[in-house]
């Protein structure tokens, strides 16, 4: 990425931080509201120039021994703090907001790097940064305040809204539409062909396949974040849809014609097969496998490594599989699982005998 020269990290006083977070600052007799804060740290590692946070009561033991200048926490935890407190209703949310003030990532330099290759009919908005090796093909439209990092490829007729960031080596295939305030991490490919093939016995080979043309696209809403090396396939006829405020982790695969509802979170290594519909405000943990052509209701949570083979029609938390066991116990359990069908037949036979 083309970046500005490095600058010293920002420094704020505790009083300024309280104002940034709309938090109540409580300090003891020996504390100083004008102490200079240079960054954030965990409770265990923080020093007198750092701010930490407590969002989970199980870490109170670390709170009592912290050396931080101040801790972001709720009012109920303030009595356990030996240092200044930044009282907030949602400590974790406050920490998340404050993290951006101390983010060391260099800001991109505005302008177009001379090594970028851009078609003559591309429309580019104001305050845009286009990095080295970027390729932008015909009829692309790019909004204001967009960052396109090194070696990214934007194919024909792509539309990108305002305040979008594409990290290095992102590919947006032809016709993809990206909303505003979207972040796509390195290596992600949006709009590639899906896994659509028709078996063809007419070609004379039992394993021959006829590829299906994917004539749809991918439409991504506003405030969406997509992790590194994630792939979202274009639709076959209609578009693959990612609604507003969706967050998607690294190495997730979303197949053709999937629809993901607003506010849903999808963790790493999840795979969603074609034409599945995911509702709004769902939480899908890591390694989940979701079969195609099913629907998942709004506000569903699916625990890690779950296999979803049928529609889920109401809100709730769902899981499948077995938990970790010592290997000899697991082998016994697996062997017994294979015997369930025979055991079921024997039980049914016994029940039939008793009913005579």
C-alpha cells in the first residue's frame, strides 16, 4: 500500500479519553487526569502509560494487580480497581472504539500510483488511494475516500461505494457491486464462478461435466467486513447477496446464490453451500458446514463445527457432533454409534413381543 511516512503514535490524556468515550473518569488521590496515555494493553501487561479494560468478571484477579494508568470497566467492577477508572455501560464496546485512536496502521497516501493500470473509462471519486500494481478494467465506478491496495484487480463493470477499503491482492470479478464503508481483507475473491456443473453422459465419459454459466453477480451491502482469503461466488441466475452490517471472518466460502441477512456474523472456515438463505442477526461459529437450498431463521446461533443439513425455522442456539474425548473412549463411542441401527431393530422387536 502507498502510505505516508511513519509518525509518532498519538498521545491522549485520561481526561481526553473520557471525553472520546463519553465515560465517567474516576481517579484516586494519587492519580492524574492529565497523565499521557500512549496506547492500550491487557490488564496483565499494562504499564503506567497504557489503558486497559475489563469486560469479563473472570479477569477480576488480573484487575486487582494491574499497573495500567486506567481501566475501562462497568460501575459494578470499579470497586475492585486499584487504578483510575473509565466507567462505561459497555466496556468492551468502549475499548473497541478507543482502539481506533491508537491504531498504528499507516494512513494511505491519496492519489494513483504510477504502476497502476486503469482503463480510460473508469469513474474515480474524490480522495482516492490506488496502490502499486492495481489493475482496474472498463466501466468501473469508484466512490469517494476509497483505498485500493497493492496488486488488487477490479474487473469490468464493478461498482464500489464510498469509504471502501480493499487490502492487497483483492479480486472483484466483473459486475460485482460493493456498498459503502466496506472493508475486504487481503486475498479475498468476490464474484468468481460457483461450483455449478451438470452431469453429462452425452460426452461419453461417466465423469464428464457440463459447466453452468454464472450469469448473476455478487451484491454487498453497507458496513460489511470480509476477512482474508474468503471467497464469495457469483450467482447462477440471480445475485449472491450479502446484506448490510454483515461481518465475515477469514477463509470462509459462500457459494452461488447464497443470501446472508443483515447483522449476521460468520466465523472462520465456515462453508455455506449454494442457494442457502441465512437470516438476520445470526451468529455462525467457526468450521460450520451449511447444506445448500435450506433456510436459517433470524437470530439463530450455530456453534462451531456444526453440520446443518436442514432448515432452521426458529431463533435459538444449535449444535451437532460430539465433544472431545480421550481417544480410546472416542473409539468406543464411534463403534457404538455404528451399532445404533442394529440396536434399534432389536429394541423394536422386543417392544413388538411385549405388545402381543
